[in-house]
C-alpha cells in the first residue's frame, strides 16, 4: 500500500513518452540523457510547467554510463523546470519507472510534496562498453606510481587481450542464464506451448496497431528524431508468420523473436500530484495511484522461475486493498515474453501453487483476456527496460479516464533479479 494513502490521494495528471524504437535504428546516436530530457521537456510543455518547482523527480535507467551517475538531476536541469527541483536516480531493473512512480506517490500521500515526476529511459544502442578489469587494474597501478619507474612498469604487462571490450549482456550473474533462457525453463515447468505464446504475441501487435490507428496514442507520444510512432509494431502479424520463426534461446525451445520483446530504446514519464495541485493549474486527473507492491523470488537456487515475482506481489497487494483478482476492469501485465505472462496467469489459476507456494486458501482465479493489455503490450510496442513502467502507467490512466464505467486497473511488471513491481489504479 502507498504509505499514508489514507491521508492524501495521488492523482495521475498524465503521461508522455517518445516513440519506442528498435535498437540500433532511429535512436542509434541518442543517449539516455538525450531521451529522458526530451520526455521531461515534453511534460513541461504539455502541462505548462515552465519555471515550476516540483517536489521531486525520480527516474532511472538500467544500462548506464559512469558519466550518468546523476542522470535525473541533469535531465531536470535541461527540462525547463525550476532548477531548484531535485532529481533522484533509482533502479529496479524493468520495474524502475513504476517503482519511481510509487516513490513519488508515497511522498505525495505523506504530504512531503505536492507534485512530482516519475520516469525511466534505456538505450541498447548506447550501451556502456568497458574493457577488462585486468586493464583497469593496470591503469590504476600506473596512476598510483610515485615515480617514473612505478608509473611505467605496469605497462610491461599490457597484452592484446586487454583491448577486447566487455559488452553488456542481459544475463543473471547468479545463474549465468539470459532472461530468455530462464523463461524457457518457466515455460517448460508450466507447460506453456508455442501456439499459445504466438497467439498472445499476435494479439499484442493487433491491439497496438489498432490503438495507433484509432489515434489513442496521439496525446501520449511525442515525435522524437523524426520518429512519430513505435516502429516495432506489426499490423500484419499472424499466427502463420509467427509459427515460421526459429527458437531464440534453446534448440528445442518455444520462445522466438516474435513472442519476445525486442531490444528497444526509449523513455517515458508520468506527472503525479495532489488533486488540489492539479485543480489550481486546471490540469486533468485521469486516475489515482492507490496501491503498490514489490516482491522477489528465490530464483538463484533453481526453486522458482526468474520472472514469477508478480505472482506473489499481486495477491499481497490485493490483501492490502481488500480486492480479488476479478475486481478490475483492465489488466496491464508487462510482456517481457508471451510465455512469462502465460506462466503468471496459469500460476494464479493453480490451486496447488496458490496453496503451497503463495499460502492462499484458494486460487486467485482467471481474468478476462479481453481486458488484458487492450492497447497492445511490450511484445509489440517494445521494452526499453526502465521506461516500461511509466509507459504502462500513463496508458492505463488514460484508458480508465476514457471509460466512464471503469473503476480500477491492475499493473504487473516482472523484472530481472527475480523481482516484480505491481500497482493498482483507481478512477
């Protein structure tokens, strides 16, 4: 639960993002700072915040250069906000920006601030590339030298291997497995087939394409570097086309490039405030952020699936809210992989899992799939790691605002490190 949520309501004023782009393409020369600054500037312009001091800005990136140690504050200084606005860098893998929104929400609920900005950014195209630690140690040994000989002698150990760069990899240090390999294990454990994964992926593309065609995203996405819309969406996606793709993570696997999220660059942000702060500025209140929960699983021992933490976080959050899984009008479950979504849904329907693992008296049950990721999910739209949470938050807030009969929506985001972040939005 948001700390102090009974004290002050947390209004979602609106979310903005740049189009999500497949890596090494439209944003090949853009940095995290470039992209996040562009989004912050768009928020400032859209909501007429030029020169305003916000209580705090929290955001982050998963892949960061050492130069970005104060990334968010640097972006704030270039955003048009009052330079007295502080900035906070945080990181919880793929749950980063949703965690940032919960952090800002807690401060608003407690009365510490009136308004704040949450967001995230990530670039695979500008990923940090470093050299081996042995080369670093050689350089430092030379730097520490007190005389010419001590500074020169370490260089006699220089070898060609020192110039082989170490590229970042999306693998778990504890297991050495990529996220895709880990999800293959989950898919086998839960008996999730290729056809159902492809079907979910195809629906993700169809829904996203329809949302763009219906201009749903027009006021959620701002043009950046010549790109006006997400460029991974395949309006002509079909089960037949997806079935032709080869497995990506295991020779006998079921995960492919078509039912997994692509490597993506992008940034997003959401403006949160008290309803009173918004009313003073004639700004809309699309929805309210009411509950949030983070969890982690024991994946390193092999006992649990890497991306199963939301299966714990959601029921714990439902207990806080006094709700059931069926008490929602819309569900936004991050599609790291189609298989991961299907594993999560199957776990909530399993009496054995809910009883023996989650300690629940009964299964959480099923959801109406027609209410799941209704404007497309990460498989179609893309997944710049730290940017996905506020992409989803802004989308769901707009969906709720546009449906007079809707009361609430559920967000579930799995994350590297065996973690998960979840939230509940209400009108």
